[in-house]
């Protein structure tokens, strides 16, 4: 099956014309099968005389939905549900293909596609079984990348991960893997860059560097250490804080 456009995977309720309108207690024979075009490519429209529904190609093949095959309404209802689950799974793979996602991010996107909660839950469980979604791993990788490469503080990263639906326990474990020295080095790099950009005397540099580091999510203690270090460096290495000896670059 080919992936062409995200809209392919939206709910196909209009195509299915409402399975509830199919007749009860009656065998329904497939009278025609046609491949969808354009945005519907990858889906097949299954006709039962005046009734029709659409399914993904792999669902059509799995249930032998070819001309002349007979189904009753209950069987078709089950097939429609399977198709919806597969549709959600395929879209989730498409969404994950762009970059890693959390459970919450995937669930929110599938809600936008008008999938039911039960279907979304099954899609998420399948993705976790296949190790395609792992919030713990995501949190660890995100924390390290944001702190060591993007020069953000742990407070900033904690808030980001909360917004992505990561549990408090997973966030705590992810941040514990980042040592104080790693965060210190990150803060010092970005702090020094800001320090050198500020025109003026030491007091002016401190006045602008301190809130800058706080806004990037570094704690007050970490910010103080960095600013003291930069101040001492500019004043010929005279440290203001005895603790700074353990925070060498």
C-alpha cells in the first residue's frame, strides 16, 4: 500500500455510507470492486448492489472481498472495525515516520482523525508491542538532546516532557541520567556566549546573563554558579564561590 497524503487516512464514513443502513438478516454479495483514486488510492470500494463501503487493500485481501463473495451485516461490521484499526495503525506509522512521538502525541493525532478511543488504545498497544513507541526511551533521548545540544536546563526539559504526556516517573529517571556536570557544561557554554554578547561592565553582563539562563530552564543555583564563574574569569580567576572548584570546564 502506498502512502501519498495524510488525508488518505482520515475517517471514511462518507464512503462507507453507514454500515447501519445495510439490510439485516440477508446475505450480501459483492457486485463490484474498484480501486480508489487520488486521495483514496490504497483503498478499495466494495459494492453490494446499492450499498458500498471502502477498506484498505490488505483488509480486502485478508477477508477475500472479491466479486461474488457473500457476507452478512455482522461480518461486515467486524470488517469495518478491523479496517478502522488498521487505518489508525497505518496513519500512526506515517506520523512516526517523520520523527519519534510519545503515546499522547499519537493519541491526539488519531483523535483528530475521528477514531474511537477503543481503536486508539489498540493502536497504541500494538505500537508498544512492536517497540515503535516507548515513552521511557523517548524521555531519555529528548532530555539528553535538549540539554547537551540545545543548551536547555532541566527545568525547561521537565516542562516539555510533561506537555508531551510523559509520566512524572519517566521524566525523573530521564533527568537523573544527565549528570550535574553535563548540565553545568551546557549552561556554561550558552552562558558564556550571552556574557560575551553583552556590552558594558561586569555588572551589566551579570544583570543580563542571569535572567537569560533562568529563562532557558536552569535552576537558580546552577545559574548563580555559572555567573560567578564568568565573573571570576573576567576578574583574573578570583572565584567568588568556593564551590566553583568542582565545576571546571
